């Protein structure tokens, strides 16, 4: 007897749950898009940068997104504009954007590179960088996007590490310093052209 009442009730409750869920999900989707629309002017459509100096942020992991934004807020990571921008969002809003950008596919736009530098950079990248920037710079876990990242941004970040505007681990510093000692700024030019050549 309870069977007859029970079944429709389960159905109704289930339906309600589905409706509530999809409503919340679509509300969140909408706000993810609204929130991230502000970023598109500089970071490109859905986070894939058209250059020249702003980085691609499509496909970066939630962890890397959150630590970057919180480092901008605290001032641990110096920036030209991001500190002011990051301070405008709550942690919940940042998390919504972290999910949004992590789920976007990276579009790598063609950049001007020098073929000889690309070849030189391929070898140097293997020797000095690949250990952490795995899979030829394509693996973005915890590190941001290297393969296909905008050239000017990569140059800025290398300078920021050397000037102390951005913190680096001891191992990171050792390897980056070694490339500088062994090959100088030309070595970095080559590695960056190699990274920028990636499609
Ligand atoms: C006015 C241009 C501008 C806008 C708008 C902007 N950014 Fe940025 N963003 C930059 C620049 C330039 C950098 C490099 C750091 C710096 O100099 O501030 C950067 C760096 C970043 C980084 C670090 C990427 C990495 O690989 O380490 C993240 C993450 C980021 N921005 C997220 C966002 C988000 C999310 C929004 C929107 C809420 C946004 N940005 C809006 C210009 C902008
Ligand atoms: C021991 C590991 C390690 C090595 C070796 C290493 N890196 Fe990194 N690199 C990192 C980590 C970790 C980060 C992210 C730092 C952070 O979270 O702020 C990073 C970030 C970067 C960034 C900034 C990326 C972004 O999106 O903002 C650049 C540029 C970079 N590395 C260049 C290089 C180059 C060039 C080499 C080789 C000469 C190199 N790295 C070698 C660990 C390493």
C-alpha cells in the first residue's frame, strides 16, 4: 500500500533535487562567465591570451590559480595590475573563476619566433627546465602555462624571479641561475622562443 504513495514521492523529491541542482549549477555557470568576462579584455577570450604581455590563464589548475591570486592579494607576488584586480574578489568568487579557467581549453595563437633560437632553446629547455616544467612545458600542474605562453610575459616572469619580485624555490633558483651563468640572457631568449613556438 505504501508502495503507491512512496514511489511518486521519491520521484517528486528526486525531481526537486535535480531541479534545484541544475538551477544552482546554471546560476554558478552564469556567474563564472560574468565574473571572468572582466578578465577577457586582457587575458583573451576564455583565458587564451592574444598577447603581447598578458599571460594565458586557460587550463591552469585551481591550485595554481588560487595561489597566484592570493599571492597578488598579499603582495608576495609583485605585479603591475593584478594585485589591485585580485583584491576585488571574495574567496568564493575566486574559486568559481578557478574552476572556470581550469576547465577552459588552451588556444595557442601563433607568435613571432626565430627558428635558430627555437632549435637552441629546445636543447637548453631539456637541460635546465624540463625537470619541473614537464612534458616539454605542456604540463601546467602547479606551475602555470609554459608551452605556448606569451613571449613577453615569459620574459617579464624570468626578470621577476631574478629581481626577487617573485619567489623561487632553492632548486628552481639553482637551475635558472645555472642557465644564466652558462648561457646568459641569450639562453633565456632561446628557451622563451622555444616555448612560444609551441602549438
Ligand atoms: C588590465 C589587464 C588585466 C585584467 C583586466 C586582468 N588581468 Fe590578470 N594579469 C594581467 C597581467 C599584466 C598579468 C601579469 C602580472 C602583472 O603584471 O600584473 C596578469 C597575471 C594574471 C595571473 C597569473 C598567471 C600566471 O601564469 O601566473 C592570473 C591567474 C590572472 N592574471 C588572473 C586574472 C583574472 C581571474 C582576471 C579577472 C578577474 C584578470 N586576471 C584580469 C593583466 C590583467
Ligand atoms: C626545480 C623546479 C623548476 C625548474 C628546474 C624550473 N622551474 Fe620554472 N617554475 C617552477 C615552479 C614551481 C614555478 C611556479 C612558481 C610559483 O608558484 O610562483 C615556475 C614558474 C616559472 C615561470 C612562470 C610561469 C607563469 O605562468 O607565471 C617561468 C617563466 C619559469 N618558471 C621559467 C623557467 C625556466 C626558463 C626554467 C629553466 C631555465 C625553469 N623555469 C626551471 C619550477 C621550476
